[in-house]
């Protein structure tokens, strides 16, 4: 059997794959956080809750309305995105003129409310969502077994990240977003409806989290606390990548997933802390993050 | 030289009509009261300057027109539309282009993206080709990051990008500030061309020698009001008086 540094190849590749899958979720979530932070300057603590609401909407949609997985991929981000836009319009906008710390507190409070409400109705144990039929099974690659669903998650997440990058860096709407991030007052003076742009941006960032939630539903137990567990790691990823660039959020997300996976192979005890160790190192050497702009 | 009506016949009838009318304008930044009852009119196709010392309220007047200050009272009509109750993003759509004092070039956009950024507010704006003909430097550097340009080029860019939008009323804040005389000469020629095309221009200017040959009328501001109006014809006889007012 082929060995890599004393570990069987299949185990090595399997962990790497798991790491990449986790990394795909980190990438999707930190991407949404970065987009929201750029324009609203708010650290969206409700992001994990939005991911969780995405998974729950998918689960409940199937159980009560018979909405299948494929429809949920479109419908769930739309519903949760609209919900996010409502939150921005009704709550966040009212405190936009205050210190951005209030936005952090407000979104943190919202996350607790959403989680608490769902715990009240569904408990914390979590429910299973079946893997869609077309994505069951897997491929024997010779050196490892690759479950179809995991390959799909990785591919779908990468496509959505690439699409987001393209939208922001290469389109007119994206140019509005980048310019609005720099100087919203001047954008208004050019005739751009900045408040609307802010609402749409928050909705889009939240929709990305919800999309991640749909992808996660068949992989992890759908539970009210699934978001808050993930969000702490995602914040570390965002700190490592820096708030500066879209591509930075995606690459850091995938990279941290891989590092986590590798640590699981060679020193499993550190797997859950390795990202935070990297975060400390990055903060010491490059306080603005790997891709962030130095202030 | 062609007259305005020949270059832009659609404006023949309305030429000389009122483009901007400001009455008893007060503006506040938080608690501080900056404008104390500004009154003036600008006719279509005119180029007027707002002169005055630092802190007289000239830039604030332009910002107040764009609804970029805190609270405002009084009246600002643009093309007959009262704008005091309008949302900030609606005002430019009446056909106004604003060029801020700090130029406001976006670092995250390249030169061409900066040029294409402001949405079109009216038909009849300059095409990208026309703009590049007018500012050949910008064409050469169209792929550079906006803020990597020299000060003069950034000023050209800040001016050029509002010409694309079809705006007919331009509010230009200190466009010659800190620039070399040769660049100011180019800017002066550009303003003359724009005037010939029938644009209405309000110029906040520190550099009186730049503004004097271009303007039809000068308004002198002090302590947040207009204290003097001097037409181009009156200028030679009023020169000394003006120098006293401006403290030069």
C-alpha cells in the first residue's frame, strides 16, 4: 500500500477531501461575511444563523411542502436572502449611523433569537436530510473512494464563489459595490441609490450563507446550533484572509480546510485548534491578514 | 467660434432660462450652522464662480445642492424642480454632475472603470471616444488603478467621468487646487469647450486668475452668504475691491 509520511494514501486523500469540503463551507461563509463587511462595515454575527436557517428552510420545505433538494438550492437562498433584506431594512438601517459595534451586537442578538426559537421547537439533537438520489454513491478513484455528494458540494461551492468573484470584480454592479465600499456619499452624488445597494448586498451575503446551508443539509445533522459552531472558525478564516479581497476569502477558506484536514491525519488532537494557531501567527506577522490591505 | 445654439440646438429655446435658483439656503453640519441664507441664480449656459476665503461656505453650498450635508432649509430649484425634499440619489438625475474637492477617484477601480462608473442621468453625454480625445492621457492609462495617476490626471478623470453622464449642470469644487499651471491651462480649455457645448457650470475656485477669463459672473461668499455679485463686464473696475474681499 502506498504510504505518505507513514499514512496510507487512501486515508491521506480521504482527510484531504474532507478538509476541502470543510474549506468550501468556510469559503462560502467568509465570502458572504467579506461582501457584507465591505459595504455595511458590519461584522455580521447572524451569518451562522443564516446558514442554519438555510439548512432548516431546506429541511422543513421538504417535510411540509415537498420541496425537493434541487428546488431548495434556488428557493432557500431566495427566501433567506429576502429575510436578510428585511432585517437590513427594518433593523440594521436604523443603527447604520452609529458605531459599527452596535451592528455587531444587534446581529449577535438576532443570531441568539433565531437559534433559541428553533431550539425551543426542534431541540438541539438535529435531524437528518437525505442525500438526493442522483448524488448518492460515489467514485472509486483507485487511491480513494469519493462520495458523489461531496464532489458535488465542492464543485457547487467553487462555482458559486467564482460567480460571486466575477460579479464583483468584472461587472458594473460589482463596480458600484466596490466604489460604494470606498465612498458611498459620492456614489449617491452620482445618482446611485446606495441604501438600495446596501439592502441588496446584505441580502446577497446572507443568501450565500443560506446556499451553504442547503449544501450542508445532507452532510451534517440539521440543528439550530450548527451555525454558531461553524461561525467561530469562519471568523478566524476571515481574520487570516483579511477583509481586503474576494479571492482572498475563497482561497483562505479552502486553504484552512486543507490545513485542518492535514492536521487530522498527522496530529488529530490539534485539528480543532490549528486554524486559531494560524490566525495568531498571521496576526503577528501580517495584522491586516494574508490578502488584506495594510491600513 | 460656434455659438451654443449652433452646437446644441436643442437648448436654443431654453438658453438664458434659469438652471439653478437658490433662495435663503441654510445648511448645518450637526450643531454647526454653515450657510446663513445663500441666494443666487445661475442661468442656462452660464459659467459662474463662487469666490471667497477658506471656510466662507463655497464647498458647502455645492454639497448642499447635492444634499450631502446634514440639515438644509430654504429652497433649491434645479430646472424648475424643488430639490430640498429629494433623496440624495435623485438629485443628480435632474442632470447634475458633481466633482468633489478631494476628487473622489476610486482606488479599487481602474481608470476606465472610474470613467464608466457614474450612471447616465440624461441622454446626450459625451461618448468614451470623445472623452479620450479630449483627455488623451486617460486613454493611455486606462488600465491603471485610478489612484495611481498623477494629481493632474486624477483631476482630469474626476471631471471626465461626469461628462459621460449627460449632466447639463456641473458643480466643480476647486478643480485647480495643487496643480501645475500647464495642467490648469488644459482644464481652462476644457471648461471653455464645455461652455460652448451649452453646459452650465458652477465653479468653486481659489485661483482667481484661472476663473476670471472663463466666468460670466462671480459671486463672493463670506460667513455663509453671498455678499457681492460681480459680472464679467464689471470685473476690470472692481478688481481692487474684489482683492480686498478675498484678502489677496
